[in-house]
């Protein structure tokens, strides 16, 4: 693991902060919009709703939620290499915003834990619903891509780590998971506490995705030959969803709620195309152009 032995200067006492950069704009949003507390959510109706679900419905929700709660823990545990790499590279504005990531991901772990606790489900009942593709992707691929930054924080490794985390996991996989959650909760009008938390969580992660677009765009502006890593990684996330859905269908059978596996795949495909289109906007931009109108390029819908 690389160690910074000595710092020669500090950004805040030399050039100061550039508050017009997208990371600083996102930092301001996080300070205003990210202050929600899972402990304030009322799960009393969720407890009642859970008891009224049949065993197949419960099994499907547990399968979906087990991927979520462990996924939030995974990104919380393996976020530090990304933060350290950015900090050691001297991008203070990016590091300031990244401090909110760890706080928010930890809060998401807390939220899903409280959600599952409201159903009075044993831990053993959660772990058995984690499918092979989940552990292969999060426990192996994601963990390796983040932690390699400790030993080799190259632009290529940093780009692959951010694209995996922000664009693939948050921008495709998690967004598709939210779609499935909303199909369950909205159409059946159940689990209002979980619904409230998911809405808050999704707003947090929309900022994370925007940061990933910024970081990947900056890295490609600095190293244009690395661009092809991004669509490769996003496509990998889409392939993971396809594999996961196959495993869920084999385990649960037909969905016990009013939507289909095809609906989920179509939504995932839309997210895949959306992430590619967003990052494509900044392809070919110089670093000067990116810093000059980065907010317009990165933060627009």
C-alpha cells in the first residue's frame, strides 16, 4: 500500500477552492439534501404489510432486498481506496464531495437494516437469498477493482473503479433494482416506510452517478485512449443483471407481483443506453473545456 510521507502545500492556502466545479456543486447539494435519518422513518405499516404477504412474495422480496443490503455494505467497505486515490492526486474539490459518499452509503446500510428488521426476519434468512452472481460481482470483481488502487492508482485503474462503482453499479444495477422495488410497492400499495427510504436513497445516488460522470469524463479528457473502458464496464453491469434475473427466475419462478422479468430487462437496457449517452457527451472534450463548462456537460438531465 502506498503511503504519502510528506505534503509540501495545501490547496486551501494556495489556490483556494473552485466552487464552480461539478464536485463542489454536488457537495452543496449533499449538504442540503442528504440530511435524512433512517431512524425517523415509520415502519409500523411495513410490519403489518409483511405479515399479509404470501410465502412466495416474501421470498422474492427477500431475494431482492438481500442483494441491496449487502450491496450497500460492499460499497461502504470498499470506498476508501477511491477516496485515497483522489486525495493523493490533489483533487481536493473531488475529495470534499467524496466525503459525503461514505456517510451516505453507511446511512443506506442503516436504512436497509431497519427495513428488514421491521419484517422480523432472521439473518440466516437473508444470507441464503444472496445468489452466486451477486458474490461473483460484488465480492470479487468490485472488491478487486477498488482495492487495486492502493497498490496501483493508475488512471486506467481509477477509471475502471469509478465506472464500475458509479456508472455500472449505481447507474444501471441499483437503478434497475429501484425499478423493481417501485413495481412491488407502488402497484401493491405496500411497505410505505421502505418506499420513503428508497426515494431518499435514490436521490443520494443520483448525485453519486453525476460525480462518476464527472470523474470518468475528466480521466478521459486527460487520457483519451482509455475511453473504451467505460462502455465495456457499463455493459458488464447490464450482463450481471441478466444473469441475476436468470438466477432469480430459477429460484422464485414467475414474479409474484404485477410486472415481468422482461419489464426489468427493458428498464435495465434503458439505463445502460442512458449512461452511455451521458458519458458520450463529454467525449472528445479537452480538459480546459471540461473545467470551463463541466457543470453544463455533467449535471444536465
